[in-house]
C-alpha cells in the first residue's frame, strides 16, 4: 500500500520555483524517500532520493523534515517541460516501489 | 543514467490471444525487474517482482497464471498476458534494479507498452 500523501494537483508559473509537498508520517528509520515524475504516456523518470539529509542534484532539491514525516521537492526554476505527475515514494524492504496518487504539476507560461 | 527498453511500445490484439512484452536493461545487469500496470489517469500499480533465475513474486490480487513472467537472463524479463480480454487493456511498465548496487539505488523505468485488447 502507498505510504505517502500528496496534493492531487498544483500550478506553478514558468521560471518560478515549484514546491511539491509529500507526507510520509509512517516512514521507518531505514526507509528512503524517492521522487519520480511521469510525463504523459511515458515511463517514470528518476529525480532524486534521500534518507535524512537534504539533497540537491541538477534537477531538483529534496528537503526532508527533521522528524522525516514529510518532505518537499523543489524545482528551482520550473519550465513548461516540467509539467508532469510527480510521485513521492517511500521505498520498502525488498526494493518494491508502491506508487501513491502523485501530484499533477502544471507549469503555466 | 541506465537505460531500460520495452518492446513493443504498442500492441493491439484480439480477445483470447496472448501477448508477450519484453523488458531489457541495455547497459547494465539487473537481478531484479518489476512489472507495473497503469490504467488511464491512475497511478502505477505494482504487479510483480521478477528475479533472475527464480519464480516471480506476485502482488496480492494479480493472477500469476494470467500474467506469466520470465526473467531468464540478467538483462531480459518478459511479461506474457495470456488469453487477453478487453479489461486487460492498459499501460504496462517495467523497471530494473542494477546488480550489486546498494540499498539506496533507484529503479530505472522502461518507456511502457500500451496494450489494447479488442
């Protein structure tokens, strides 16, 4: 079962930062938080993952709260090509990913 | 990043026939591959975990005799939808996890296969 809760949809102005929240209040101490996105009719694309510390890569930043019960994915300068469904996933043992409902992000020109 | 391919990308078949979908890791070896199904405007649903050289592990509610999975090598897993019916029409996606990676490494997803059963 999905262990994450995300808002169903969000809008963001092009060029502005997109902040996508995720609640994972039942996360265990050794479970990682992963973010993927899916553009229509394509396979999911890996964005970033983290355990405790904040992480940053060329695509995004991941902010994890100190109690690890929630996190925020930040796209610093959203473009139209960032329009997609964003999934926050808590990786359970056995490496299976159980996808939640995700957030549909629309970047507006 | 690592590349996973799927073949075919689209398939249309008649009700009652069987369809095979291939999932290949192109530039890495994968001991574990995963199969997902996605209905329109819905999230991905994990169907099964495919381990090289052993039987697949199916999620609750997924019929193992209907969705046959074979993971014969470290770079290839196949999903066969047997006696397909219109309700099996869906977007099927595979993913792969690289051999020897730590517990924190991501899965690489294929581009998906659109199955339409008439």
